[in-house]
C-alpha cells in the first residue's frame, strides 16, 4: 500500500519511516508535517493509506480525516497519536484504527493488516459493485484505552453504559471499560431503536431488558437479562413504558 506519513514532529516521522520499512506491505511515498500539506500531497500522490497524527497546528488530523470523507480519492486512515481521548470523534471519520504513541512495531502491523483487509474486501467486490460508505448518524463502535493500546468494541456488544463522573463505563459481558465521554453525549449518538436511557446515569441495550417491575409508590425497575434490576428514573419512565406498549 502506498503510504503517506503525517506528523508535525520530525523525530516521530523518522520513527514511523523506520517502522514502515519493516512492513513489506507498505511503500512510503511521502511525508507531511501539517494537515494542509497532507491534503495537498494526498491529492498529488493518491496514497492508499495515511498514517495521521491527531494534534497538529492549524489543520489537525481530525480536520484532515473529515475532509477526506468527502474526497474523490479516499485513502484508508490510521490515526497515530499520543492522545486517547479523541477515539469517538476519530471513528466518525471511518478510521481503520487508532494507534497510541509510542508506536510498537507489532501494534502498527496489526493496524496495517486491518487496512489491508478492508482494501481487499473493497477490491473483491469489483469497482462497479463496491458500495460507497454510507455515513450513519449513530455511532457503531467504540475504541477504548486498555493497557497500552486502544481496543475496538462494537456498539452491538455493549450491554449497559454507566456514568462515572467525566467518564462512562461500558459493560461488555463480564468485562467493563472506561471511556472519557459524557453519558448525555453518548445518548445523543446511540441509535434509540437499540438503546434506551433508564436513569440519569444508565443507558441499557433494549434487547437486554427482560421485563419491567413495579416496586410500588410509582417506582419501577427494569429486569435485565442477567437477572439484575436497574432502577428507572421518573424522567425516563414514560419511554420505558412506551417500549412495553404501556
């Protein structure tokens, strides 16, 4: 894959060049030190892949990726950044991966493999059949910090979301992950046909709700598939009852 490296730190660019040289699937065709230069080079060089720093002066990585979403030539984008708090915004731009600095060789190789898989899938359909990506107003995946990297979690795998101050906790089976985001912000981004807010601090996937229980004195709870009870806040009770046709 013809690859463009974009980073405003010369040492970071040099390190990425070294890492890329060890991956046979990559051919580095250029480097850019800011977003504006990156956009010019993408138009001139038509790379297949852009390794894109997130924070740069003036035109940052997110701005570059958003512009590429509407470009005629749309290379795959892997964000390479020292910051883990832009993951939700990054994947609004259909990024392939989000790699944290300092970048490990094995981690970059996994990200490149994802880009190759996506490229192969698109080529396999043939140019006349390859579908254009359709942007969705609803978020479809989370990328959350876990140890020294970010891991991908499909929204469809999340059972429940709890607010914890400036964070939310994503419950996925028996595991949970913290993500820097507000619960109100996530509620606005989640498909309401798949998720429902039951309390000011809790959002639940609709198909995880087994039933509603009246506890008396106007208090209701939702019984979840794992047998636990989730108190329903008065503000959210009408929506919960509407889900049950009440």
